[in-house]
């Protein structure tokens, strides 16, 4: 299923028995705005890294469903794209180690793949795993991008928006891996960036930045963000220019803003009236944004309940 690199790289820094966090960034499941794949690409390009293990994609990928590109040059085949699903050890800006599993989501053998990740986590003394996702949402790009979370331990959710309802979603190799890791005693966190649905098919650097910031706070690692923040400003300006040039686009965004702001205000009033206790502070704008996402979850949950006759 996978091959370990030999000689093995140093994973734990100066303390050979210290626990290390793992980031899982698999491409192909939920990656609106290319946020997940760009997290993996950015970290590998920006930070020192060494290969730890490589998975055998002949066992995991259906090449007919995601055919690799082949280069023809003057009537001759000269190259073909090579996919890879690898585990690397990286050092953050302060020299602290962490692991990154990045590449295409397996099409096949999810059970065997997730078992292999659990095995590697035990072998490398992984204590916390953060899996990354990015979903298209009916939110405007003119409001702060929200990152919601789910986790094996509720204490890990305190800084994030959550979906406080029961739902069934399509499965994924990373979700299966999260489940098995949690059952094996490893802390797991899933982070989902909420990307405006009308730009989900294009690169959206803000989602990549917000995911990395969320990961940073979750595993206590420092990442270089200045290049991505520059891309974020550039894309944001392009979107503003498109709104100025197209009244139709501006109208759609304004409608989303109105819907967003109305629900945020409703949640704010509800919280002030029902939930604010003596000594508590009025929530910030970011907290209100998280409350709005929770409101949507409440609505979805209520819609599934039997109505009163």
C-alpha cells in the first residue's frame, strides 16, 4: 500500500518521542476554490520538507476517472503527468515539525488506505490530525470567509463555527480515515472553508489563507502567508472590478449580502435575548458570522422534523 523512505528522515526534531501533528489535504472530494490542494502545494513549496512515505497509486486510483495529461511534442509522446500521494515531514517557520499527507483522494480501497494512515500515525507518534475541506456556500465574497469545524473532542471546536445538527453527507476517504483515527485514540479535527458558490470553480486564495490560519491555531504551527495574502488581495480586486463592470453580478452579491446580514442580525438578537449571561461580552463580527452558519444548520434541522398537524 505504501513504501517508507530509506534512510528514514528525522520526524520529531530533537525529541525523538515527542508527538507530532498531521495535516491531511486530499484532492478530489470537497475542494471549492482549490483551497485544499493549494494548501498542500503552498506548504511543500514554502517550507523545508522530506519524504516519509509514498502510497502506491496503482492500487488506489482509477486512472480512467482522472486521466493524467500526456504531452505530445511534434508528433512524439514526450511526457505524462505523474500523480503522487505522499507523506512528508515539514518544519514550520519556527522550526517545529509536522506531517503533511497530500495528493489525490483514493478512488479504491478506502478501508485499506485508512488502515494504513492509522498505522503510520501510530508509528510516527501522531497525536492530532487535521483534515481539510472546502465547500461552496451561498455566501458573498464581500463578507469574512468562515471556517467551520467538526472534531472528535468538542473542546477542539471552541474557536470555530459548528453545525449543531445531525446530517448525512457523502463519504470520502479522508472522512473514513478521520473516523478510524478517532477510534484508535488520535485527536481528529476537520476544517471546512465556506467559499462563495459563484467562484468555487476558480482559485480562491482567501480560502487557502483562512484554512492555513485555522490549522495554525489548531496544531500550534506557524506558516508563511504573505505570498498567499498578496494573491488574496489581487483576486479580491478582480472580483470588485467584475462587480463594477456587471450590474447583474453586483445585484446577486448585494442580495447575498442582504440575506447574510439579516440572518446575522437575527442571530445576534436571539443571542442577546436568550443566551447572553451576566458578565458575557457582546459577540464580535466574526462570532456573528459563525452564528449565522449555525442558524442555517438550525433551519436545515427543523426542515427535517415532522410538522404539526
